[in-house]
């Protein structure tokens, strides 16, 4: 009986001590957790609540809370946007080794947000985060070395960091490693389609659309390009997920019946999806479809609209065709000045037809004041590319001294080139004979 009373006494004392422990420490162990509550509020888009929960913790020195407060000042969620304040809180967290804060400081220095732009500082902070194993920072550091931003450019070092990030599962880095294997010669990587496919697959599984597209181009069979049925299915997957390059290529496949039955209406559908995302090649293709009535009712105004969208982005074919529409007044008001501007833009990109037309307009003074020297310059650029009409026009210029110093030898040279490259009858044989005789006479007079 005495032993039982002693046991009960110890049990009571034990329970009492447990109660004291729970009272003293229970709230800390099982009670409210402001950091987690803040995360839940943030995920529920209750930003004001999240900020109220995190700010006191941040002020007490909690690195995670300091990072989150920085994020909220950066984004203007739950508090007025303030990049300077964001940088301050990131720095507090970074000083305690918070790796995401280290990375965000690098981003701030790279972009000049909340602090003066400083590429060398950006590289330094990326490196600190990368050294802690943060994959996004490792990828960013790879880009730093690949571009020479704030450091000496070094492709080998760039790919070493890209590889680290890829091995940690960062999809952008997986894609970059895939491209290094696909192209070969980048950072010491040897071309290897099997390795490229492996890395593209990894990135594709994480939803990286360009990797999915590249995986489709290569295909597990390797070497398969976009006229193959297997590639078509992968390209279509990327297109359905909204990748504009894949959408444009899908339009190309339907237009040409490669890997799928030819269907111009379906092609237009996919060109439009990519064009509406601003993809230049699709804008040009959609304009061409409207101009020619392929897969859609012919509409010059729509054609001009899409040509201009692509032309503004620098598509040389769109620039040339848009110029033609302004010259003829199809789909737009006729405007020779506007036509010349677009012809000249295409000419500056080396389009030989555009160079010839630009020369013609300057020689005749259409859409501009007459500029014979400039005209001859454009004729010569196109002539050197084998453009027969430009060669003929340049020969005429040398024969009469229009925009150039009169030179029968040069005239004869370019007439002969035009005769060789152009349609039959372009160059009158009588002119060639006259120039040949004239050159002989000149030589005889000089006693050559």
C-alpha cells in the first residue's frame, strides 16, 4: 500500500511537471507560427495580413521574414512598392546567409532596381548565392560568364555553372546544357545529339517549351527534323502549350504538307496564334497567306497589317513586300515616300531586289529628291550579288556617267554580267559592240 502511494505521488509530480512544460513551451512548439501563417496568407493573396505577420519577425532579425518583407516591398504586395526598402531588407537577410536574398541583391545590381546598377557587384552576389547551391543563381552566374557581364567572358566557366544548375534540376540550365550538346563547340562541349536529347527531355518534363520543341526536332531517333511525323507530334505539343516558335513551325508543316497532310487553313490558324504573340516569322507568313489567299480569304489590308508588324521587327521579306504595297496602293494608301523607306530598310539588310528598287527610286526621284550617286551605289550593291537588272542599270550609269564617272570598261563589264544573268535580249548586242569598239579606239589613241 505504501509503495502504491509513493507511485501515485511520483505520477502526480510527473504530470504536474508536464503541465508546467506545456504551459512554458507549448505555445512555441504547437502554437501560432507567424512565418508559416504569413506564407499561408501570401499564398491566399492576403498580402496585407502576410505583411503584418512578417514585418515584426523581420524587425526581430528573422532572415526568412526579412527576405519575404523585401519581396513584398519589391512587388508592392501588401505595402507600397519601394525598391530601395526592398534592397535594404534583402541585404539584412543576405548578411545572415539567406540564399534567395543573396540572389535578389545580384538581380538588383544587374537591373539597377533600388540601387545603382553595377554588373561587377551583381556577379559577386550571384556567386555567393551560387556557392550555397542555389540553382537559379548558378544559372545566372553561367549567363554572367557567357556574356562577360561584370567579369571576363569565359564560356568554359559559364558551362560549368550551367551544368551545376542543370544537375540541380533548374530547367533553364537543363535547356542550356542541351543546346551546348546540340550545337557543339560551346564551353568545350562536343556535339552529341544523344546527350542533347537527354537534357532537353529533362527540361521539357518541367514545362520548358523551347526544350520540348527542341526535343521534338531531334526526336529520340536523333537527326530527325521538322518534316518527320515523329517530330510533328512533339512540335504540336509545344505549340498547344503556347510556344510561338512551335506554333509558327506547325503552320509551316501544314502549309507544306511535311509530316502531316497539307492543310492551309490549319496553317493559318497556327500562324495566327504565333503572330498574335508577336512572333515575327509567323506575322510574315500570315501576311503572305492573306495576300495570296492561302487558307484564308484574300485581304490586302490584313496582309499589309501583318507585313508591317513583321517589318517593324526587322523581317526583311516583310519589309520588301510592304514597300511594294505602299508603292502600288494595295491594302494601304499609295505612298511612294513610305514605300522608299521600307525598300531602303530591306536594302540595308542586303535584300538584292530591294537594293535594285531603292536605286531605281533614287535615280528617278520617286518618293524622294533625285540622288544619282546614291542610286548608283545601290545598283552596285545589288549587281555584286548577281542581280541582272541592277547590273544592267549600273552598266547604263557607267556608260553615260550618271551617278558615277563615265567608264566604258566598267559599262562593258556590267553589260556582259547582265547578259549572262538576265533574260535573253536584256542587253542589246549593238551596245556591247559599240563599247568594245570604243575601248579599242581609246587604246589605239593611247598607243597601247
